[in-house]
C-alpha cells in the first residue's frame, strides 16, 4: 500500500499522454484480465475509503464524566460518604448520573439521527475487462481498469480520460466549480490546478452529458477524495471555547475549595474551636462551594438548546457545539449550494430588443420570447422523467435549466419534440461552445443553434450597429455573473439531414437566455442579520473571481477590489502575510482544500471563533478544523461526518437562528453559574465572618448542604429554561479568550455578597443581642439564607436590565422552581423528621413575615445598584 501511495505522489497523470498512461499502468484498450484484477486487488486493496468505527454506547456514556467539574462532583460525593451523610452523597451522585445520562442521550440521538440521513448505497461502475463490458461493485475497481462513463453516472475512482465524446462532468462537490467541466484527452502542464484538469475524472463527481472512457489511476485513499478524507482524519478536534472556560472555572473552584478547607480549619482551631467541629464545618463549606448543580445545569441548557435548534431544522451532533455557535465571530461559507442553490436557472431573457427579468412573477413574455424558449427546448439533449416528486430534468445543468424554464411557462417539451422531429445534430464540444439541431417542418426544415454569443454571431448577418448593441447586452449580463446563451435559427425549404457548420450563414437572431446559479432566498437576509450580530461573512469558492464577486455583491458581502483574493495569491503569501491581509478580505476564489485550512487557521490565530459552512467534499477538512462545522443537509456525506451541525433543510437562515440560540445558551450558562456561586459564597462569607468575630456558628453543616442541594436546585432548573433576551442578536460575540465569568459577573457577585451578608449579619447580631436561644437563631438563619437564595434567582434573569423590565413572571418554569424550593425549605422547618436532622425549631408567622420582608428589601436593593452601576459601567459587550 505504501508503494502504491508513493507511486501516486510521483506520477502527474494529467501531464501523461494516453499512451504513456497505458504503459505506466500496464493495461490495454481491452482492459485487464481477471487474474490481473485479483492480483492488483490483493496488492493494493479495494476501492474504498477507511471507515471510522462509530463509538460504542458505553464509550459515549463514560466520556460524559471526562471533565473537571464532574470529577469534583464525584469527590464531593465521596467526602459526604466519609462524613456519614448518605443522603447528601446520594443526591450528589444522582446529580452526576443525571448529567451523564442527559449528555449521553443527546449525543446518542444526534448520532442516530445523522445515520438516518445517510443512504446506504453500494455504488456500482461499468468497466471493460478483456474486451467485455461488465457492471461491478465500485469497491472492486483496480488500478488500470478501463472505466466506461455515460450521462447520469457517478464517478467512483480517479481516472485519466482516453476517449471523450461531449463529456461534461459536474465536479462542484470536489472543486466548488458550479458549472460542469468540458473534458478532453490531451495532456496538460504539470502545474495545472485540480479544478482545471480537464483530462481527468474524480471520485464523487457525476456525468451530466456525453460519454467517455478512462483508465483508473487512483482508488480508495489515493483518490483526491481519499486524500481529503485522510486529511480530515488527521485533524485533531480542539475543545470548544465553553469547554476551555468551564475547565478553567473548575480548576479555580478546586483551588478555592482546597484553600477554604485549610484556612477555615486552621482559623477555627486557632480561635479555640473544636478540631472535630471545624473539620466537619470545613468539609460542609467545601461541598457547599462546589456548584454541583452547575454540571447538570450546563448539560440541561445545552440539551434544551439542541432541541430548540433541531426545531429550526438543524441537527447538532455534539452537545457542546450548540453553545459555540453563540460565540462565532466569522462565518466562512462556500458559494455553491450554500449561498447559491447549486442549480442553474434561467434568470433573464432578451428577445425583440426587450430584456425580461424571469425572477419577476408578474412578467408576461411576448410571443417572440416564448419562441426563444421553444427553440432552446428543441436544441437540447436533456430529458424529463417523472417520479414521486413530480417531473425532474436530467442532463447538463444548462439544458436542465432550459427545460425547467419551459415548464414554468407551461410549455410541453415532449409535444414540441414530437411536433418538430429532430433530423440532425451538431453535438456540443468545448472547442465550438455551441450545439446545433435540424428539425422537420411541414414544408422543409429548421436549423437551430444555441451557445456562446461570440461563436454564433458569425452565423448571422448583423450590421455593425446591431452587433455592438447585442454585445453590450451580453457584457451587461455577464458583469452580473450571468452566463449568456445565444439562440439563432434558419428555415430551409428542403429537408436537412446533415448540418454543415462551415457553410452556415444567414441565420436569424432569436434571443439571449441568461443563466445563473441563483442565490438562496434566505442568503442575503442571513448575511445581513449576521452582520448586525457582529458576525463577519467570508465567501470561499472554487469559482472564477468574477463569478464570485457578482454573487457576493448580490448577497451583501463586501465585493470591493481589495476584498478579493485567489488561491494563487494565497500560495504566494506567508502565514504572517495572510494573517495581516485576512482582516479585509471577504472573498476567496479559485481555492483548493488546503487553502481553506490556511484561511481558517489564519482567522483562529487572530482570536476569531470560526464557523465553516459547506456541502462539498472539498469543505470537509475545514469543517472539522473550524470551531464549528456546519454542513448543508443536501451536501455530501463526507461533509456531514466532518461537521458539528447539519442543516437538515439546507436553509441558511437556520444558521442565524442557531447563532441566536447559541448566545441564549451562553447567557443562561452564565446566569446559572452566577446564581449557584453567589449562593455558595454567601454561606462561606457568613461562616468565615462568624469565626473571625468569635460568634457561634450561624448555620450547621447539614443546613448548608440542604440549602445548597435542594433550595438552589429547582430554581436553577427553571433558570435553564430562560427563553433569551430580545437584544441578544444586537450584541457582539464574546471573545475566544473571554472567561465565562467576566468582570460584570464578578461585580454582581461582590455586590450580592456585600448586601446579602450585610443584611444577614444584621439579622444575626439582632437575634444574638435579644438573647434568643442558639437553636432558634440558627433556625432563623437557615430559613433566611434559603429564602434569599430563592429570591436571588430573579436578579440573574438579566445582567443588562432590571428583572422588572423583562417581566419576572414570563418564565413559568422558574416560578414553579422557586415555588418547589420554597416548599422544601418550609418542609424542612415544620416536619418533625427534618427538624431532627437539621436541628431546627418551628418559626412563627411573624418570623416568616420578617424573613420575607428582608428578602424583598434585599432583592430590590441589589436591583437598584445593578441598574445604576453594573449595567451602566458594563464593558463586556
């Protein structure tokens, strides 16, 4: 196999003559013998790409535990067991298991859904072996096989053409070139780029017209598609920004917890408290400081986000990828099949000196315009087939577009062809760039030509003025990225059974038909909405620069002269030059797969979070390398497998919806983190302050754990269902290196800690000064801290405005969560079983009234300072 790959690197098959290709591969026009085929299969293997074995379900499940927060959570459960707190340990273990199950179910369902999108087809090929035409499985092809190609065939190996009769190949999935490639058999220069190798056919492309024969020169991993697949497999998946940020947060929490255990224990012992008491309190506070609900919350938020994105017709393959969309700052998008529809359509028609815009449904075509369409149907090799989806056109993209135009104008191609029987044909050839047909009339014949205007003008008798006028029309349409076909005809009184192109004169100009690969209806709106959200769109295509510029301008992408670069220019630039220039380039044309990788890497080196959208095989490496790979649902299987998200309906507006949902996800994760950490550190400050002041413990370890594991849990689950704020798409994406807890978050937690602990210490001192029993004081503090935690959830509903401004009652799940948490707090105070566990006494109605009044005062105090200071001074966005 290594010898085979080495040979592929040495031979430039497109630069070899036909005879030399026969000789190098030791084959003949009759093909290989059966014995030679078996020997080559044994030596080189089968024509198939290496398949990545899908992960077993148990691997998917166990890898849910591979993150620092889950490890800390497991340690916290172990510590609780050592302290004899079986209930607490069970709750923590349950939280860890719930997180793992949710993550596993989401990824497992996504993988299964992607498999459902795949079509398990065994491709077949027609070959010539020992002069016999055979249809075999494509995997059985070997080097030197003679591959036979005809219209509609899928090319299943890379091959050097030896015969070509009007052969045109659609290579858009490999090169990005939207128009079919005219194929020849002549040797080319060694430096010819992939997209221009007209004497080669490549795996994954398809025959749109004509026929041909080719010698197979590469199979499996040695094909251009195979090389891309190997390139994709070598790209290591990087952690998402969210994963990095949560890992950093987990490490920070671990350091703080270790410092707490050591500091509080030493401080308590030095102030004369019992070492056993301080050990239990230190461990309880350490467990309280661990936001065990955070891991579950993040998983739930991501899972809900995945479901919302799926509702918008996009399948998220990896759970963490849902959030990454929210931090995307650059979208690198392919043109064909992504910005455009990937299918040629008639866009304009010029007849009787009038230009018709066919996109305008109100346009009524003249009799002459309809005649032009009829003539284009007759001079046409495409055919119509009928299936469950209705009538479908088969043939070259150009000729399919002409038939679809006829159907749109309610013309019947079959009846036209029956009425005007074809008697002769001049096939389309790349050297001529036109096609001609002769048709029987009631008296005589009609000869029709369609093709490139510059080749057909000579068949007509134009004055200089007429020719200049028509050339101006062609130039104007071409400047808009429109391909122009000229239609001419001439009637003869006698029957015509042969068309002599050299003697064709006196033809009548009938009209022009403009063709283009049109924009997807949603493309321009999606690009504009992305721009408003601070997301830049870059178009990367294998097409000609002029075509790319015209499409980009129509789509709303900057198409200025300094905004365009080609693959040749990329090759000339160093990595440093590319990083400097890429800030102003928005169009890359005539690029190959390795160029796309360089573009993504250059953007990432500047700190951008890159989303790569695409549908072709040539997009796969960049899809995998990008922070988020978005494959179009109508694209190739290779692209889908390399992506993080698949657009099921190939609708680009889904990307905008997914970006919005990604930002909502990130906002909700931040809200959950701030909510959980604020509650934990409120308890830590309260306990630490009491030790420093030499006061009795305001809370017991069991009470701290109950508040942390129960009272915070249900409101936090409600918080995960926040629908998102209205201004989320008017904000800039957060930076790649921005911590999950920024200065605004830290400020809010400090503000909360100051106000909350000021109020709680005030209550504590007041109760102590009244000489109340310590069990009553601890009961009041237990209830006060629990109620404060429940009410604080309304503060974190928004970091940018007051909760009153965003309707605090809009999220019914949050209200239910607060209600359940409050009920459990009250249950812990009034039920005898829990009274014994938490060492509390019942509180009077007046006690509860005071606690609720304090909670409301604290809530509005925090909101006041948040509105006037934190929001106004926020520099985060």
